[in-house]
C-alpha cells in the first residue's frame, strides 16, 4: 500500500515539474503541494476501494470465500441446533432451491449455505456468496412452513439477482475502508470479511430491489407446492404484530423508511394471486370472492385469523383456476376440491363442505 502511494506521488510530482513553470511563486508552489497531497489521497482511496471490491468478489464467487464467510458468520452469530426447527429449515430450503432452479438453474452452480441462529428477532438475511442466516424468531412470528418459505424466497431472490453484492459495494464507502485499514494491521481480505460480517443485516437494499425480491419470491412459490396465500398472510401477520413487537422486527425486509410499506406488499401479493387465477379470485377484508361474487368468510381457527384463512383459501383457489378456469367443485373427506386441488376444509363456524361446493359451483 505504501509502495503504491510513493509511486503515485512520484508520478504526480514528475507531471507537475513538467507542467508548472520554474518562475512559479511560492504561494503557487504551496497550492501545488496541496494539490499533490489531495491527488495522492484520492488515488490511494481509489486503489483501496478497487482492491476491496475484488475481495468482495472473492467472497461472493469462489467456493473458498463462500465457505470461509459461512464459517465466520456462524461463529459470530451462533448456531441454534434445535433438531425440529433445523429439520423444517432444511425441508423449506430444499423445496425452494428446487423451485428456484425451474426459472434460474444457476442456483445449482452456487447453492445456498444457510444456518439457524439463536436470535429471537423476526428476520432472515442473505449475505455474499449465497450465505443465509435465519433467525429462530422467524418461526415464532410465522406459523407455517408456507409463510417461512415466503421470507426465505425473498432473501434467496436478493442473492440470485445480485442485490447483495451491489448493496455492499454501495454501503461501504472509501472513507470507511480507509478508516478500517488505518485502525488495524489485518490484510484487506480480512478487513473486507469483517465489514461483511458487521453489515450483513445493514447493507443497503433499494426499494426497487425489495419489490423485485418480493415478486420473485411469489414466482418461486408458484413452482413449489407452497400455498400462494402465504405471501399476503406474512404481511398480515407483520401488520397485526408490528405495533406491539416492532423492536423484534429488525432488518431491511421489515423496514418502512425507504422500502415498500407492509400494506403495499400485502396488496401486491393479493393482486398477483388474482392475476394467477385468471382474474377469478380476490380477497377483500376477510372475504374471498370468486368472479367478483362473495364466496366465503372463513371462521378464525387457532393462530389463524379469519383474514389469514381467507388468504390461504384464495391461494388454493388461484392454483385451481390457473389450471382450470371452469373447474367444478367436489367434496371428498370433508374437503372441498377443484380437480385435485384442495380448496377448503371447513372448521368451526364454517358452512359444510357440501354447501361451500354448491356455492362455489354457482359462482
């Protein structure tokens, strides 16, 4: 680094000796000296930033860099070895990876490395190299694997679409790099890794990137067996709990400062479900509509409010009508079906499956 600085100073000084007349006054010489210092500092900062970006690319693209970052992230954040939650996480990530590969086979060349950390905050984050950290608290807020898949699909989209590497290159400034270099004796590679570890959940993701990740998460779920209604259900749960548990909702995905609002994201997913159903299915408040006619307002059950159950019913219907616009509803084992797609299993104060099937066919 210092050798580079000396070489740069020599080059700039030589250039000035040619360009500046011998009769220049002392104040002008002082101004030239200040200019040289500024130019050297700018050059060094540029060089440091270029080298830093190269180190980021190593972490992002090479298997050695990915595995090193994965190991250090686990050491820094800790690992929750709960067998039940890890089994669920493995299943979700396997299913999503298969779904992602349908539209983006590049995932097979750089599969995601993931782990469950012990934080009780509602968050998950994708770092460089497709290294993902998932907070234990996400399984508390989100009650089904379908809902967890929505959030993890969102984070996977950030990785697949290179949002993370772009965000890191914008978040870490030349001044921050220079300060980090001046404050320790580590190599630039070690400094880059340290900054990545510190900024994994703080890297700047733009609003357009957030929208893109939301939309790709929906696309990934379409190519899986997860219920599409889980997409709006996630944001309904966030809205329902945000005011009372805001301190536990950390990270960009829950930020409302420079990202889409929770309500905007929920409405976007309802719109996408409607489009996927060939414009046959909609949800307003807690009621599911088919062909703009009221179908059902599901009764609340357990940890699912009437509104959240409505999203799940609409998610089933959107798949059914996507496959068959004029599918006929039938009943089997107390469940309403369209073709092979289950639509609703009545519980609590719901109407009987026969009544619901008859009403659905009348719409």
